[in-house]
């Protein structure tokens, strides 16, 4: 595996295909939390690389093409003959999404950890932190990135349908907390993990909690203060990829402001977090205004 040299951010995790309902049929859309985060970062102009294992099937080829077209370095992506993971999406009337998965024997589960790539920040999340043997490999990269003083951001992006032992997962989640600088959770994620808003995880070593609250906006919690911004008013097509866009946009904002550093994030002031959240909320508003996980390009946010 080649290295992702000269990258500011490396996103680690799965790519998959969302089967999104269109009338009585389903339309395949490229997705997966980490894949969407990488797309968002690339489209917003960040120097980003993707670390994953993708199938050598047609879906895997399309994912590589999409990442490359969005400016994402894919030189560290493993390829394998196993099929691509499929996620069947069920959309509610308000555009919110529920998922069921086809996971057995898929390529992303067989990820093996490389040497830690050269980057300032590392992002992790979703199925890649659940499904073994790949989960342990991604977990090892998280711990190593933290040990080397790199900024780490994690979104567990809980999918209860694939977590066979919730209590074991919650215990494992707690072991990650001292190695996380920014923990992104939705209000539903926090509740599933046994918390109202994750505030108590700050005492376990997390630098900041980024809480996504759907139409109620975004909140950051630190040991010293709390900052919230509303969600922009927009006609919602669906919410697929909204949280991933927030994740990627926040890291893009930190890169633009030379703050991809654990100490910098932990010293952010309330006005700095306010500006960062407003940028992330604007980016997510574009994503929810169109079908599927389709993060905005930088030019779309400059208008």
C-alpha cells in the first residue's frame, strides 16, 4: 500500500452503496460515512486522503472515480475481489433515513492497518469501527494517531442493526474516548450510547463534543462552554449524508484556519466555534437540499 503523502487530513473507514428508494424501485448511490466525509473535504478544497479497502467490482471502481473527481487521494486504498457492502435506505416522510445492510463477506470488513500515513488529522467512523476484523485495524490507527499527537475526530454514527452486542460496543466506545479530540454524535447516537448529550465524555479526555440535532442545528460542548447555531432554513430532499458533511466541513474549516492540531482545537474560543459551526451548518444545508449524499463544492458556499 502506498502512502498518502502531503495530506492534511486522512479519512479512515468504509465506502458502500446506498440503495435509495425511487418510486417503486431503488437507485444505487455511493456512500458510507467515511466515504462521504472524504468527498466533503475534497470538494471543499482540503488536502485529503482516503484509507480503506474497496471492492474491485464496478461499485468499487465508481467509488475510486468519485473520490478522485472530488480531489481525494486514493493511493492508500486497498482493493479486493470481495463484493461491496450494500445499505438499503428507508426514507421517512420528513426525509430522515433508516438503514438495513448486506455485509457478509464484503471487502471493507477485511481492511488491514497500514503504517500511520503522514497527515495532520485523522477521521474515523461508522461501520468500520463495528465490523471485525477491520474494526480492530481502524482502532489501532486511531490509537496510534493519538499517540503521535495528531488531531483525531470520530463519528460512531450508530447503526443498531449491525451491532450484535450493544453493551460490548458501548464498553469499547469508552476505551476510545481518551484518544479523541473531537467526537461527533447525533442526539440519537448519544441517547443510544447512554447519554443525553455526551457532556460527561469530556471528563474521559475528549476535547470537544460536536452534537448534531437535525433541524435544531449544531452544538459544541467543551469543558468551559457550550455554543449552538441553528440549522439554515432549506427545503429538505433527504438527510442522507448531512452529518457526514458536517464532519467533513468542520475539518475543512479547521484546515483553512491552521487549527488541525489537538492543542489548537482545545483552545478554540466561543466565537471561533461559532464561526466553525456556521460554516458546517451551511455545508450540510446544501447536502440535505438534494437527494442522496452529495456534499457541496467550495464555490457553492461562497455565494
